[in-house]
């Protein structure tokens, strides 16, 4: 009897065949980056090892979200980065570099060098939180690259929530109650894309798009925003942060298994199933979640 991991692989081959255009690791596209489930206590390292022993073949990268690595001792961080490398995964920082910049450029350079020494492969830069001029962001990208690490700038998409169409069908001519305009800042998508393009020209390896406002509900996604970003930056150099299984399915349905996605560790197997099944044509029922086995 096949285990659940073998079942997922078999479904992938059945749907696309052995010549699927999503390669084996290390991958340049079809990348799955996973939020680390461990934060500050040593027992979490063993939980992560159990998870990676099961889903390691399907995960390309591990990210320490929320600056969680700042809470850990150096020895534990090295254990985790070594564990990820044994599973052919890169390790990324997340949501912390901007705090170091408050102490000056020298502190940031020291931070990047220390991250390299601890086994990190990628430095994420939250371009929205940094509140720096564009040229300063580009200098940080070059600094990271000169240290021998990968640079992954993060851009957030903001838009007026009143632009989301009302859910449900309605008869033609039916009255629609006016929607109060929100005070949210509307992001100039063309400006965002131009800044991302300049980061790529400066050597950035991947652009992370935090489209939480766009992706909170899959049925109200601003498909035009996503399409414009993909069309200008390219699918292989863009990664989207998804907020759940429905959003992951939305991306794979429209962009296929080559789309790069950042997900919670609990969503990895569902995403891998979606990449393997041709969800644009298949009506096969979903597999039960394998995480009850852990």
C-alpha cells in the first residue's frame, strides 16, 4: 500500500506525465517557500525535522517569518539552517532587516554578514516598511548580492476595498446600495512594478508580492492587478504570498504549476496536490489532508 507522499507523486505523474514542466529541486520556478513553524524553543527543532522528513521533497525554501530568528540563539539557528540545507532547501530571513536600518548602514551590513555566517541564503527586504528612497533600496540589494547572498525585495499591494465587487449574482438593473469609500491608500501598481523592475536590474533574485488585501478572499481577487504584475515581472521571478488553500488554488488554476508561492507549512501538501493535478481541467475530489499523520 502506498503512503500519502507516494500518492501525491503518483497523482502528479498521472495528471502531467513524467515530462511535467516543473523541474526537480533546485527549482527556478514552481517554487514553494514555507513559513517556519518553529520560533524560540529547542523542541520546535524536532517538530520541524519531522515535518521536513515528510514534506521536504516538495519545499524549496524555509522562511523565518516575523523576525523569529532574532529570538533564537545562534546554535539553534545553525541547526535549523543545516537541517533545511540537508533537504535541499534555501533559508530566508523575513520582516527583520528594516529594524536593523534604524541603527545605521553599518549595522545592516553586519546583520547581512552574520546571516550568511549562520547559514541563511536569502535576505528579504520589506520595501514598504523601509520607507527609504528607491536608490537606497537598490544599494541594499547590491550590498546583499556582494556578500554572496540572494536578495528578495518584498512589495505590498494596497487598493481601495470598495473596489471589490459585491459577491453573488444579481438581476440586471437591480438596485445596489452605495458603498462607502474607504480611506485606504491606493497603491500605484505601475509604480510598484517599476520599482520591482529596478530591483531585478540591480541583482535581486526574486520579488515577493504581499497581496494580502488582494488575496484575502479568493472569490474577490483583483485578477487585473495580479495579471499586470506577472505580465511585467515574469512568472519565474515573482512569488506571491497566499492566505489559504482557496487562494493557492486560484493561482495554480490561472498560472499553472510554475507559479511561485509562499504558504504556511500546513498548506504545503495541499499546494503540491494542486500543482500535480491539472486543476484547470480535473474534477477529481481532493485528497484528505496528510497532516493528521504527523
